[in-house]
C-alpha cells in the first residue's frame, strides 16, 4: 500500500467517530454501533479511488495494508490519549472494554471486506439503473 492522504484521512475519521461513539452511545448498543460504523467507513473507503479496478490479490493486499495502517494510527492516537490529561492511568484506560474493542474491528473489517470484494463477480447493468447515493457517493443498483 502506497502512503496517501486518503488513508490518513479515513484513519483520523474512524478514530474520531469511535471516540465520540464511545462517549455518546450507551454500553449495550455500542457493540452494535461500532462495527457498523467501521464497516460504513470501510465500504466508503473501498468504493472510492482506483481500488475496485484492482485484481483480487491486489484487493486483499490493499485491505491488509489499510487494516494495519488504521490499527497503528488508532493505537498511536489512543496512546496520545493515555499520555494526555484525560486518563493518565493505564489501568483505568484498559478497564473499559470499549477502548479495546476498536482494535480488533480495525484489523478484521477491512480485511474481510477486501476478501468479500475480491470474490465478488461484477454484474452487468445498464447505466440508467445505476444511482449514486447522495451522502456517501456509493453506487447502488436498483
């Protein structure tokens, strides 16, 4: 994976939204909201750019690279959060499972989505049946 600004931007957005979701969403619903949030950003990330035009091996390689990069970026930001004035205590930070739950999601969701995307056979569809979503820019077939 070549380092680009888009990967950094999505890593920052995923971490910020996970930080706000952990503070706003109550505990039982957080474990449903967080995977959906990471999946939404992963789908939007893989939908843009030249990623879909790659071969299946390149897609899996790209998914692994994105997963590792997002994981390291979230780990760096979480470390900065621990060192900062918010927690300043490792035992208190790791006592809340919501702080740790993001890391396996960031490792698994992009890789699994890249594997599913690489095994997907493209459908032939006329251009008039394709519609773009107004918020995420994803292409949906009706």
